[in-house]
């Protein structure tokens, strides 16, 4: 995090790879699913206690509401007690946080 005059700045990046593994500096991920399904792999929850991630599905074709799927997969644990999670519609967002044992959805928009 960078703090400047009271504001907090966190990383944001757009990805287009079919498989993307979250790295230490990631905070907000914009997954562009225009061309294919994207799978985002979360790090183990026990290595990320308290960490928050924001993941949003985007698409270059703003008139196509249901582009390719965004798949979110944890590494060896769960998201809200499920093995994985999908975001189907463009502009859907999930805010996830680790409690040190699992990932939890703490905020969501869209399906």
C-alpha cells in the first residue's frame, strides 16, 4: 500500500491469460474474458490471513452481457465452503478475504 495525504493506493491490473495465479502484490484484478474462459488461482488461505482481494469480470464488448466464464479456484481450501466459484456476467465483482483457513466472500455484485 502507498499512503499519500490520507489516501490509500493499492495495485490494480487487467489480465487476459487463460490461467492466472495471484501474486503477493495483487489487490484488484480485472479479468478480461472477451476471448476465452479465465481461471484465477488464489494462494493458500493459511498464507494470507487478513488479505483482501477484489476480482472483477470485464469484457471489451460492452454489448455482450454474458461473455466467457471467470472461474476462481482456491489452492487447497474453500471459498465460502465451496471448492470454487464462477462469475458468469460482465462486471460481476467478488471481494474475498482470508481468515487463515479459507477464503470468504465479504462483498459481491452481479452473478
